[in-house]
C-alpha cells in the first residue's frame, strides 16, 4: 500500500509503570471507515525516557480482534519514540489484512 494514510495513536499511562498503546489505521482517507485494509493493535509496556517498548496484547474491538492464540503463533512488539509533538512507531505486527502497516510518524492533534 502506498500514498497518504490516516492513523490514530493513543498513549495512556496505565499505572504501575505500564503504558497502554492503541493504534488504528491502514486505509486511505477517501476509502472511508471499515475498509479491508483497516487495522488495529493494542499493546502494553514500559517507558524509559522518550521510548515506550511494548508487547501486543489480546483485544476485541469493533474493527478486529487478536487472540492469545494469534499472538502465540505470531508474537508482536511495538516501539514508540516520542519526539516533541510527534511519535515514531515501529512495530512488527503482521496480523493486518492486505499487509497494511501501522509504522510511521504520528503527530499530536490540536485540542478541540
């Protein structure tokens, strides 16, 4: 897949030194929601300085689900590097349809 893509990265301090990560994206903006290439992942991990190292965890959402069995077959990790108002995502998550990719640069949206 090539061209512009829209994605959402949510980072939340989950307490006890853990961070929760939620990533959604994959389809082109003009394709609308719910396209076959749309993808999501959830992960939990620790933050050290400007980096969060996390492992993908099982989840069930309206977009897709990932089970413990899925992750036993294909474990996945995510690294989020914070750079001011941007976050750089690097993941080996390969359970997206059509090889959709959640890697890239995510920029903080202006508060509404």
